[in-house]
């Protein structure tokens, strides 16, 4: 039986990790936090449809996770939100927690 997610992580997943696509986008920008990517380029890198990626990027921009200038998206989250992203990424290294996050994302979709 899986243990429940930490309440803070559960809330982050509920609000920000609304699909497996946003999961992939968050991981990508966490790994490339200083870089900016156009939606089409990111779609190609992630193997996703450009329209789906564009919608997810706009959603994360509206939630102050990303910023966009000159058609390039980059990570802009700071403070507690940035800490939550770091905690999310770190949590994925633990199999049980990753399964709990997976369950929560499926619940969101």
C-alpha cells in the first residue's frame, strides 16, 4: 500500500502538474533552468504536439512558473514556488513517491 504524498507536494501536483505533459515540461526547465525555448522547439525535444505544448506553456506562464519573452519560455519561479519545483523533482527519485505522484497526476487528468 502506498503512503500518501506530503501535503505540500500533493498541493503542488494538484495545481501545477496537471498532466504528464506539464510533468515533462517542469522537468525539462528544471534541467535547463537558464535556457529559453520556443514552443515548437520544446515540442520537438519532448516528442509532443506543438499545440499541446503551447497550451501547457501558456498555463504554466499564467501560474508564474514560466515567463515568455521574444517567443522563448524560461523558468522564472522563485521563492516557495521554486522550492516546490525542486521538491517535486527530488521526490521523483524515490520510487514510492514517484508512484504517488503518478497516481495524483492520473487523478488530475
